[in-house]
């Protein structure tokens, strides 16, 4: 029972004009949902009062209620100050990544580096300054290797200040655009953590300090952010694990209580699962209205434009084949977890719940499709119509599956081709191009 579900059901309650009773019911539901999502009671009261006032002012009705909710949530979430990533006037831009242990600092550092490298074309250095946990440096090694970003590490010392000082010198002489410093966390705030962090901060002289907040921890995350703000100073908050169930509440809490701009949200374990925090998008998603813009942005970041054009041409001519099908599945993989994607499609919020654990990368389905396509001759791949019964039998053997599975996958392919063709109609082309641009 997520905040989005409750919002959606509250919205459904308002059906008639001038129905005060319906409004009261909807407001009560809203209130319950917000409190349950661990939003501070003062914030809840403020929010509910404003939604009620605005709805009544506009004349009670569904649209009026929706508008009031949208404006109120938007107002709460928007902040003065920086949005997304901000580059320092003089490179390198240095970011100190802070937060409690397990909040997602290291993963988020990798995601940010990926974002900066892929979308901003920047030269990024990650610094391993968490020397508390044995596995921390190794974790960063794996991440940086995977994403192709440089790592500064020094196992000869246990002193993060030394590591950071040397890393900064290297960053300057090697002309890095951005330095991301991954620091150690604790299970809870303590003197030692804060004093180490202050030393690391003073050595790194960061352009900005980011605090990574675990969305699943509710008011705890809000309180901890507050004390990091007081003791270390923070310039931005990144919400991690936003793909979890408890999400929305913590965004409202940080925005209204800590008053530090929310900069990014991480919604998934994959390196592509990071996006700029934009109030409108979050409000839409909270209200179950989807986020087409976010989806298009994510899609265009991994789909090569030329490749996309070639594909649409082929689809238009009805030449969409198995090679294209496989290629499409592969680019889907790069998009990150299905669940966070589905949440962006209007009306598909519910579906994303069902897909919770669907992992394209390790999907049995994708493996089967790959096996099947690799058993095909080049002619068969290019011309799906060739596949008669005897060929299907041969494929089943070759791919080590039942003919039933072969039929099922072929049917899927036909559907995909049909969908693709539909997209390629006059209006569809427009939609697709809009999505790609
Ligand atoms: P750190 O101790 O703060 O450096 O935290 P880590 O980066 O090691 O992350 C702790 C755990 O949270 C790891 O298992 C991550 O895979 C997971 N994690 C981090 N960010 C996300 C996220 O956005 N979504 C999900 N589902 N898991 C995440
Ligand atoms: Mg870590």
C-alpha cells in the first residue's frame, strides 16, 4: 500500500461537484496515507489544509482537487537553489558523497559517474575514501571497472585524508572534470564519523557535499540529513532506493523539514537507475500519472539516434526481423530495471509492482530468445515468414527447448512486430520521434 496507491484512491473518491462529504473523505484518506508514509504530522496538516482550501476556493470537483493536490505537492518539493548536477566555475568539480552506512553512497557514486560520463561527456575520477570497511575499496573497483571510470585508491594507508589529498593532486594534474569522493558511513551518527568526515571535507575542499538518503528509512533519513546539515553542511540530497515501497514520504520530509534541495533520485540497483530530481515528475508519479518525459529521456540516453532511425525505417517497410528484436531487447537491458521504467508510464504504476523482481539482464525469457535466435540461419533471422513447422522443430532442438516455447516466443515476436508497425503509422511516427528527441 504505497503513497501513490492511496493518492490514486483518494482521487477516485471525488466524483461529484459540490460534494463536501466526498472532499472530506478524500482528505481523510490523503492524511492517512501521508502519515503512514512517515511524513511529519505538521507537514501533513499544512498540506491537507492547503489542498482543502484551494479545492473549496476553486469549487469542489475532481479537477479542482487534483489541481490543488498537484500545486501543493509541487510547492513543497520545489526548492530554491541548485537542480541536478552543477559544475564548478573552475574544474575539477569536487563532490563529497556522505551518508550512513548502507544508504547507497557507493552505488550512487557509480551512478553519478555514469551519468556524468555518458550524458555530460565528462572525465570523472572516483576516490575510494571509505577505508573503514574492508570490502569498500573492492566494491568500488568492480563498479569503476564496469562503467569504465578511473578510480583513485591506495591500500597502503588507512587514513582517508592522505588518500583524498593525493587524489586531489592527481585530479588537478590529469585534468579531470569531476572528482567524486566516496566516504565511510556508520550505522548511526557518532562523533568519530563526523570528525573523520570533517577532516576529509577539509582536505577535499568540495564544490558541493551530497547526502545520500535511503528512501526506505522514512523519518530517520530526515533526522539524519538534518544533523549532517548542521555538523558537516550539505548542499544537496540524493534519494536512493526510491524503487522501494516506502518512497514518497521521505521526499516530502526532506524537502519540507531539512530544506536542502533534492538533486537526484536513485531507483534501482543498476548504474543507469539515476535521474535528476524534478518536482513535476515526482508529483506526477506520486499521483499515479506517470512520467513520459522521464521515460523518453532515459530511452534516448541509451538508444543511438542513428540506430533508432534505421529501425523505424525498417519497421515502416515491414522488415522488422529477429536481429532487430534481439537488438531491442539488448537496449532495453541498458535502460535499467523494468520496474522503475514501468512507473514512468501513465497508468502503469500498478504494473510496476507486479514487475518488482523482473530482471531483464538475468531473465530466463531473454536467454531463451537469444538461444532461439542463435539457432536460426541468417536467412531465417531476416525473414521470419520462412519458419514453417519443420524449421520450428529444428529450432526447438537446436535451442534445447519445447516446441511450445518456440511457438510462444514466435508469437511474442509477431506481437512486437505488430506493435512496432502500429507505432510506425503517421501518428505513431510522430510519437516515436517525439520520444526519441
Ligand atoms: P553505502 O554503504 O552507503 O556505500 O551503500 P551501498 O552503495 O554499498 O549500497 C547498499 C545496498 O543498497 C547495496 O546492496 C545496493 O545495491 C543497494 N542500493 C543502493 N542504491 C539502491 C537503489 O536505488 N535501489 C535499490 N533497490 N537498491 C539500492
Ligand atoms: Mg560504501
